[in-house]
């Protein structure tokens, strides 16, 4: 919680400082134009990479694989989109770094490796039709008022 509070204070201060410094060098209209340009380019790149990631995820699901990397990449792309839409240069830098696929996969790989994927009961799960096991047994309800 304290980290989030710190981020909500530090990030705007860094952005304001960068805008002032860049505006001093290239002028206010150019700074505003550059901020708008990075937002437009960022949105276009997010859209393109988002569609590519979605297509990869659909093809993995069609082949029966879990699209874990694609799902994680989609989350990172959404966060990068937010960073690119926030006016400023520091968040744009973070957003553009997240748009580089090899960097994105490199950063996600340790996190995904640490996750253990479990399949629950149901079709294809440990007791589903594809498991080859048949469970037999009797049951009775403990809360049955007729007994």
C-alpha cells in the first residue's frame, strides 16, 4: 500500500519535472505535440500487438495448449497502454519498453515459471473423460430430513 502511495506521488512529480525540462529545450507547443504523438503511436502499437497476441492465444487454445504467456502478455500490454495514455515522458518510456516482445517475454518468463498450473475436475481434468479413470461409489445425504 505504501509503495502505491509512493508511486502516486513520485511518478507525477517526475513527469512534471521532465515536461518542464523538455519544454525549456524544445518549447511548450513542441512538448505538447510530442506527448500527443507518443500517445497516438503507442495506441496504434498496442492495438497491433494486442491483435497479434490474441491470434496467438486462439491458435494455442485451438491446439489444446494453455495460452499462459499470451494471457500474461495481454495483461502487460494493457498496462503499457495505460502508461502510454498517461501524459508524460517517463510513463511513455515504460510503455514503449513493454511493447518490445523479447523484453516483455524476458520479464514475464520467471513469473510464469514460478506459477504451477492445475487442472480441476471436469472435461480433460484429473477425473474427466480423457483421464482414463472411472470413479464408482455410493452416496447418501447427511442433511436428508426423511431419514
